[in-house]
C-alpha cells in the first residue's frame, strides 16, 4: 500500500488539530447512540448524569501512552469512569487511514466525521461484553467502529462505506488476505505487527513523522492495519446492512462473545470479491 507523503501529512496538521472542548461535545452527542447500541449493557453501568462513565483527557504526542501520533484515542478499559486519552492532533492517523483507501493524494476524510467515528468506537469498546480474552481488534474491534460509521448522516455514511470498500478491494488485490489462508491467523499477524511499531521509536513531531513515513519497515505494518480495517468493515457491512437497529442486539449479545467473530462474514466477502464480474 502506498504510504502517505510527509508533505501531505504536514498539510493536514492545521485541519486535524483537536481541542478538548470539541472532543467533549462530540462525545456527549454520541452518548444516546452508544447507550442504545449497548442496550442491557448500558443498564449494567453506573451512569454519570445519565451518561456512560467516560471522559476525555487531552494528550500530546509525547504524553500519549507511547503511541506518539499513531493513535488518536486510547483508553484504560477497566477503569471507571473510563478515561479516553485524546491526542491533540490527528493528522498522521488521518493520513494513514486515508492512504488505506488508496486515495492519499486527495483529501477525502472529513475531520468532523473522523472525530465522530473514532470517539464513537472508543466510547463503545469499554462497555461491550467480555470476549473472555479471545478478542482481537481486527475482528471484535471492528464492531464498534462499524457502528460509529453507521451513525454518520446517510450521505457521509455511504461515502465512508464506499471508501472502505475501495480500500478492501485494493487490499485483496495485493494479497493482504490470500484466498484459502487462515483468515484469523492472518488478521492476528497484521494486528500484532502494527502494535509492535510504537516500541521501535516514538513517532512524535515532524522530523520523527517524516522518518517514520520514509521507513517502510515501520510504517508498512501500521498501513496494513488500515487495510485490514477496510476489509473487515466492508465484510460486516455487506453481511449485515446499514440499518444497525436490525442486527445490533444479536451482534453485541451473541456474535461478539465468540472467538470467531466476523470470520464467516469476511470469508464470504472474499469469495464474492474473487468472482469474475457477471456479464
């Protein structure tokens, strides 16, 4: 997958600065949707002023839990209330995500939509039922991400799904998930390789980001993570549809708890995608 250009990253920095006040407004707006999606799991929480117990803590790249500029939001899942550590600039994350769609050269990610998607997903994650230690980001973690995408206004939602489908087709074409491969093992491999990247040096500040983007051995695994996101979002959306109210109860309370969550859907999507177009 082509990596973002450092000049493109620099151009995005003014657009993707995030303030604490803005993050808190977005988080508050997402509360009713998250509570509805969680259903009975909302009732199991001690709500704070009628809201899920989560709050924004702003960070800089240097204080971002070792993630530098790679992760815009992270959290400590077992703390209550849950601190959502929010980075003050999402430019690198936006550039990498955008490159996953195969459109790095053209600005396609709207800042407000990205804030809603990432904060929405991270608001859901700590309150979803336990996976018994069998969960993986590129499987179970895609459920809250997909839900947050589906909460966007329909034209924006559809545009995001189209971009993910384009990125998914590109990932399949370059063999990220070869047909006949052990999909679970391959997704885990992609995920683990990405999580090891921050340990190889803090990516914070323009010189460090430039060095990172010029180092395919470091940036490549993280770029593959976004390609995997595109595949999984597209597979689940194709299987379940955009009306999340119809399937969310079954997905949250049954499918999400299983270690093979999403694997049947991605296998079916890969098989359909590999077929030659009908004449």
